C-alpha cells in the first residue's frame, strides 16, 4: 500500500515561539513543527509526497522511484515513508558513491540506490531519461526531484488545516500570515493555494534570486487557477544555497538554547534569521501574529560540512 490509511495522518504540533527579539517588537509567532510529524518521516517533504503517492496508488504501482543528492531530505522522507507504509523505493543519486548519514539511512530504510555520476544526473530533465529506469522498474512510479510541481504543492495545502485545527488550543482566534523557508517554492505555493488570498505567505529564499523560485510559484499558482495569490519573497540565502556564516550559526545556537527547538542552517535557520531582520526593520506592525513553518531538514545537518 502506498497511500496511508486515514487514521495515519501526521500530527505537527503548533507551539508558541518565545524569543526576546519577537517580544521586543510585539510580534507573536507560532511554530508549526513539521520536524515532529513522525519518528521516521520528517518535514515538508512528506506533504510534498502525498499527492504523488495517491497518483502512484491509482496507477497500480508498487512503489516509487525518485532522485536527489547524498544529503537529500526528499529521498530521506521517501525512503522512510516506504519503510513505514511498506512500499518499495528506488533512489537515483547525484554523483559517485558516498557514505553520508543520509545515505546510510536510505539503505537502512531499504531504498535501492543507483549512483548516476554528475553528467548522468544532469540528464534528468532530458526526454527519454526515465525510459531505461521504467524498463528496469516497471512497477515503480517516478516522482520528480524534490517532489515538486503542482502535485507537490497540493499536498502542502494540508498545512493550513493543521494550523486551523490547533489555533484554539493556542488561544488565538486568527493569524495574519505565514513565514517559511523556500527552496523551490513548492511548499509556499501550496500554502498560497490554501489561503487563496485570505492571508499573505512570506517566503524566505534559501537559494539565490536566479534559481527561478518566483517563476516556479507563479507557474503553480496559475496552473491551479488562483487569480489573486498573496505572497512575497525575501532573500535569506546569505550568498548561496549551502553558504553558512558564523553569525548564522551563532544565531541558531542562541535560538536553540532560548527555545529548546532544533534548527538547521540551510533552510529553517536562515528563514528564522531573515524573519528577525524583517522584524527589526519594522516590516510588521506590533500585534502581528505569524505562523512560522518548521520545515524539518534536521537529518540533513548530520555530517554535513557547509561551505563558509
Ligand atoms: C526542501 C526543504 C525546503 C524547501 O521546500 P520547497 O518546497 O522546495 O520550497 C525547506 N526546508 C527544508 C528543511 C527542506 O528540506
């Protein structure tokens, strides 16, 4: 079975985030802990997979084949879901065989791995790329890198449901907007679709401007037929996707100590630091209530040596 039974729905706690710079500015933040949805599967990549799993099940497939790098949160979530729900998974990896904590987990979860080299991986967008793989694995359903596209975004609409269900318990009647990290912008697009213009979604770009996130979001929103989307993108990349500097690492350490919540440097740490900068620049009025999405990714920070 690929698609989980309805009583197996991940629970992501929504918690107040208490940090001195938020309190000083009078901004209320609640954090949606996608890092805690399941002991094996974590983060936004699960939500991006949901509609792909449904489509795979409808097509009669027995499992999923997809691609990613040696630290891929997407492949990690996919392999964990396969183990958890009992379907076959195959991962096509960028580069040459490498042992990372992520790769060790993929193998432990039972994912079959193929290393494509760099040239072979670059060919992933070419027509005919999937043919030999589909010949080799006729029972498996192919999912694009990162689980992106409109289907990936559709699964992320659930984030709004998770928040709505927990607002009361938090003592909030409503909220004013969302703040979350963007890599491809698929997760943000899903929340934008769910809000349908009601509340703005602010995206903190973990990748530089030229990665086409704005175009990708626009394409998804258009394809879904949403006429008046409400979102805004902010640069949070600090000079490059895997670029990490000491102010960022110090900020993450301080935040972890103050909040007890773990963050990683590539997405969630950068997103929260970018929020701090906007809060301090006066972007939000006092009394603004924001939902910060903790998109997970903690598995990827093990054994990762960032570029500084
Ligand atoms: C993949 C990822 C993102 C980015 O998600 P997109 O849908 O590609 O924008 C953000 N945070 C973490 C932890 C991720 O692994």
